[in-house]
């Protein structure tokens, strides 16, 4: 790996990149794709602003890190946020909202609903194709890959590309409050609530899907999880019961990691954390993990010899007022650890 050293104490206000790292894409080992998309978001709003608020907050981070030291010297870059997808997001989110409103008022105009749903599904499929193509470009350039959403529908194309690259020989570590295994949600095939169902339908799918923090799901999802042999779900209530009975997080985290193969892709929905860390996320749920528990888990994952082959961070939102800096701050710190451990495990 070629690394280019620079002075991390210099204050840089980069118009590009992330964490104030003054390197070009070509000079960086790790490249992130921002995806400003939240068309199927059902409840809260703002996840499409995730890449922007994370980038803004990222400049406050001290680059030297106790756990990962100078890993950043390999260089982290976030590509420009696409104006095209910002405007497509606005257009199709309005259509999706219309569908939800029609359903709420129990409209009998089924033909209209069907037409609008089809438009949203088509737009989502195009977004996924674009993410797939862009992910492949980054991987083909020999870079490590990360995606910054957007809602949780955004990484499908990236996971598809990474599964193909490794011929399915990867496990996904999925951190989330929700199981995200609905067959479709409100008629939307590529809903944020369906991401892991869609992942498990890919022609080349991961050989293992390990979920943690899950605490909001329907009975169909519970049955799907329990009847899918490639899946292992650590429900939040199970984690808490073990902790409350005195088991250490080190022992529980070790059990989680045991379920994963050597190569691991991390799909991190910020709402897997306790909502005090992400109060503005679209669908916050009480309970959840602490940032320290997640950091400990990442560290243990790296120590176990596993290799992070890609990651996404999604559902970080500034809220409807688009004003919460706290959510961006937490998001930037989670993203920074993901970047650091990606470098150190490769
Ligand atoms: Mn999710």
C-alpha cells in the first residue's frame, strides 16, 4: 500500500474529500460514494442529507486515533455529492409521499396508486444500478470501498458488486434497530425496510448475514429470519438479557464475530444505536447499542483476523429542520472508525 504522509495538524477546509484530509481521490486508498437518496422513507425525513452533514462534521475530528493510530495516512476520500441524484430524490420522494397519503386516506383509485408505485420502483432500480456501477469503478481502481447514505435502500447495488467480486464468500455484519427483511414495504420493492430481504435474493448473495441490535420487526420478518439458514440475528433483547445477567460485552461480541466468515462487509444503520446518539434519524427506536459497544466490536473483529471488504453507513439525518449537528457529529465518528479499521484489516 502506498501512503502519502501529511501534517494532520494543519487546518484544512477541504471543498472535497472528507475529515479535512488534503488528498485527491487518486492519492487515497479508501474511497467513499455518497448517495443522497431517501425516496421510500416512511416516517422522519432528512437521510438524504447524511453525506453532507457527515462531511461537515468530519472536519472536527482529530485524525490521530487511540485504537487505530495513523491509519488515516492511507488517505480517505468522499466523492462529490451528485446533483442529479439530489434532484431525482426530490422528484420521486414527492411521488412516494403521494402514494403513502393515498393509502392513508384509503383511496379507491388503485390504478393511480399502482402507476405511482411503479414509477418509484423504476427510479429505485435505476439508483441501484448507478450505485452498482460506481462501486465497481472504485473497486476496479484497487480502492477500499465505503458508501455513505442516504436511507438504508442505498447500499443494495454496492453489496451486489462486492458479493460478485468475492463470489459470495463474504458475511454481512448488519447493525440496525430493524430487521429490514420486509418483502416490500408500502408496495416499494426497494424500500429501506427491505434491504436485507433484497440482499438475500441477489443472484450472488453473501454466505452469511449476521444482524445485531434488532428490536423492531413484524412477525413475518421474525419467521423469515428464523427460517433462513444463512442468517443469524442477535435480537437486542437477547443482548440485553445476557448483559444484565452479568455476561461481559467481550464475550457477547466474540459470539457475534464467531458467526462471521473471514471477509466481512459492514452495513451500519445508525438507528442500531441508542437514539440518544441519533435523535433525528428517520425511525428511532428505544434501546440499542452504545457507540462504545460498537467500537469495541469493531476492534475485536479486526483482532480476530477478519477483513473488512466494504461498508456502508446510512440513515444519518439532521432531522426535518435539517439543523441537528449532533447526528452528523456521531455519524462522522462512526464513519471514521469504519475507515480506520478497513485500512488496518486490509
Ligand atoms: Mn435499516
